[in-house]
């Protein structure tokens, strides 16, 4: 299931709103050294963005099976 539009880019704030998590959680995912959520900075103002395709891929790859937890 795709939550994010793969043709859009999202701010960390918007990602946190869609996922109903604190924005610090999104920044922590981006900064994770071992398995970071891919993000990039805009050239003109340095703001962070995350591509919708990368978000869908990241969360699909990190899906949890509650029966095996």
C-alpha cells in the first residue's frame, strides 16, 4: 500500500503529520547512521525534503509483522 504520492516531495513536518508521529522521529529516521531514510536539501534554501517514492520504499522495507514480534 502506498501512503505517499511518489511524484511529490515532502517536508519532514508533513511526513510527521501524515504518519501521526513527532517531527523528531522523522529527523531521527533521516539521521540514522545504519539505515537512514533518504532525504535531500534544496539548493536554494537548504530545506530538507523526502521524495514520496523513497518514503514508500523505506516503510515497505521496514514493515513489521505483529505476529512475529
